[in-house]
């Protein structure tokens, strides 16, 4: 059965109830309508496993998850970025679980789609838009680790600059770090176990074809590995290849090349 609240923006539907000798629980769906930047949204939540008593529902333990995907913005005009938050499932999507001891599990999953006015894919299907995926979980607000990936893309308006990146991580956790993370020997922080910041395992920047020199078949490529951004600044190792060849490079009237 359902409840329609007087303000017209909220609905609550009881979907399941179970009565046992020592405890009873309830599941429900809740709908919330709101407006952001002049755009109307309808947000659906699923509440699960809440204990019920003759006089009240006990909200000190339970689970709330996103009932369906929600896209922001959902306007008909073409936005520069579309954020698609994924509905909650058993072990993925957007949800939060807690009990009387506090938060037990937080999960986030979303896709970010970029307009073709900004980015163009360099892998099939070339007619689609570039889409980044972000997912992660945590046991509290002090233990959140998000990992994302984005396929190779070309930046519009740069005459052909292309970027290829490996999975990237946003670490907000006090107790864990991204998998396969590597700290360079000259990294200034000794407390790597509790590291927090932004991490990319590796990425390549390919410069436009017009930067090719002489007999080089490929334009210059700049690569960075173990890319860290945190309170200590930026730490990484950068390498450039095919910078310029012997036929095009000159230093003090002498022919010169810079391969790597």
C-alpha cells in the first residue's frame, strides 16, 4: 500500500512486511521530487530490512539504495557532461547500510558522459561519446576509495592531442590504498599506509601529427607513471619519446636529435 504526502513531492510505498516471533521488518519504496537549477527531478529510493514495532519503524539499522538510475542533468538540451548514478544492487551501485554501531558499508557507482564538443573517442565505436566510469565503497566517511577508468580520447580543438590513461583512484581512506599502487623512492611522505590523494598508474599524451619530425612515423608521446597528487604536491615519472630527429633538430648549428 502507498502513502501520498500533502506536499505532493513525496510518496511512500510499502512493498514487503514480514512478521516473526522475535522481530518484524519492512521494505519500502520512497519517491522524492525536487528542482535543481530549474530542472525537475524524480528520485527513487528503496529502503530494506528496517525493524518495525507496534508504534514505529526503527531507523537505527537498515539499508537505503537508489531504486533506479538517475541522470543529472536530465534536461532535453545537450549538456557538456551527463552524470548517471547507478541503482543499487546486492554488492554494487549506490547504497548505504548501517546498524546501531554506525555505517557498515557505503557504495557509489556512476558514469560520466562527455559531450563530443569536448572529447572524441579514439577506440570503437568512434561515433559514440567518451564515457568514464567511477565506482567504490567504504565502511565510513573515513574509509572511501573510488576507482575510475576512461577510454582513450582526443581533446577537441587541440589539433589532435590524444590521451590514454590507466585506471585512476581517489583515495579518501585512512586504512587502505589503491591496488598495485607504487610510491617512488624519492616520495617525501613516510606515512604511505594512510596516504590520501589522487592516483593514476600511467597515462600517455600523444601530440598532434603535425609534430612529427623527419622520418619519425609517430608524433612525440609524453608518458607519466605512478602519478600522485596529494598534500605534498605532484610526484611522478615522465618520459617523452620521438621528440625530434636528426634531420630536423639543430643545436648551435649542429644537427641533433632527441629520441627519449
